[in-house]
């Protein structure tokens, strides 16, 4: 039996990623007054040196040696979780350096990430002045109990206020959400995404929680108060969340931890759903669900199944470590093949 598989609807949120180079500048938010349980900021504070304005200039110059602007757009991204929480004069000094490269047409845009409670008119006026194109808000959850248990120090209302204000300033809105926070579950994560989507973010980052040494969560894990997600659970929850996005115009630009956002993993002990290719497992799971629905309605036992997909989806249809091939061959007692044509 042969089957043409159109995955355009299921994987639409992974398709419209703008191709661009990123110049990452990690600004550790020293002395952050918050104490999110998953953060090892205290560790960062003691060990990371300040990033000077000259450092920012040098980092941009260095990356520009490697990037070919004729090829893709170039974005300077200030990572570190709470850019707008740092001293205003220093923020402006950093932005001025990056803006100089926009004016000279060496880079195209600036992105920052920050907390929802660090957004107001004054801050947005400053960011607009330096043509910051994208603001990513660390939403993490829209469930009150999860926010409290994670000691985020902001509310769901802060997320709504900040998102609406960013949209009003015509700055591209991004949301970061976490999967597997204390007190969270699949239903609360689906709720979070639904609430986020109402605020019309253009892009999403979805991070399963990693438990990092010297964070409060690590202590909770050692005392058995917090149990990290398994990779299987993280994949299941990510799939549920992504289903909610499929009808919306939002790009999923990251699935899995980026160590330069909010926390650092350097030299740390880490526990949790650690996987270099979590996104591949999630996409393979979405494809598996689609094929499963079709096969459940026909009798295919003992036959050969050839799935035709666009060439770019061959490996994810088979799945990492052939997970889908093994699943279908065992479940339906078939020979499972994938071809790159449709
Ligand atoms: S995650 Fe961000 S806001 Fe929370 S404590 Fe760490 S640096 Fe501060």
C-alpha cells in the first residue's frame, strides 16, 4: 500500500522560520532581584564578568567576519533573560552600539529578551528609539499556581499587559514557555499556550525544564519534592502544546533548551529531559499520530506500507533512532518504508 502524506498543516509552525544569522550577546543579569526556582543566577553572578559596551562592539565585529550578509539577514540578540531590568543607562549604551551597525547596514535587527513585569511605556519608547525589532517575553506559564511554585515573581496579568503594550508599539512579540515546571501538568501547559496565543505572539520558544545544579529546583529534586520530566513525557507535552498552535500564525523557533537564555548550563550538573534532538522526537511524534489515525481505519496487517513525503521530511517520518519505523512495524505487523516524493 502507498500513502501520500501532506504534512503542511501539522508542521506549519516550524515552516515559517525566518532564515537569519544571530549574533548572540549574553548579558548576565547580575543581582537579579528575582529567584525563579529553575535559575542558577546566583552561580552566574559570582562567576561571570561584566559585559562592557566595548565587548558588545567586539563581539559584533567578530561575528560579522564570519557572516555573509548577502546570504541571510543578521540579527543582534541580547540574551540573558531580563535585558530591560538592567540599568537604563547601560541598556541604552548596549543598544547604541548595536544600532550603529543597523545604520551602517551591517546588521538588520536587534532582539532582546526580558521578563513580563519589566515592560512599560518608558522602556518601550527606549527600545523603539533603537529600532529593537523583537522582544521575547519569558512567560513560562499562565497558571497562577505554577508561577507561584516557580517563584517567578510576576503574574499572568503582567504577561497580558506587557504583550498588549508590545503589540501596540508594533514590536514583534515572542513568548517563551516552559514545560514541566513545579505544579504544572499537561492541561496547564495547554492552557498556557491557549492564553499566549490570544495575545498574538509571532514566535514561540518552548523549553522543557532542565534541573540545574545550584538552583532551588535542584535542591527540590534532591529532596524528591520535584521530579523532572522524562524525555517521553516532555515530547508528549510538547506535542499537545503544538497542536494548539497549528491554527495560528505563530512560528516555533526553538524547541529545547538554549543555554544562553535566562540560565546557563556551563560546567553545571543537569538533570531532566536532556536531548540534543528533542524537536526531532516531537516532530516525529506529530507525524506518527497522523499516520496512526489513517492506519487505524484500514486493514494493513502483514503488508508493505510506503509513505510518500516531501524529501525534507524523510528522516523525521522515520524518526530519530527509527522510532516511527519500529513503532509501525511492531504495531501493525507491516514493512514500513518512506520515500521522498509526493
Ligand atoms: S530566570 Fe531570569 S528573572 Fe528568574 S531569577 Fe533567573 S535571571 Fe532572574
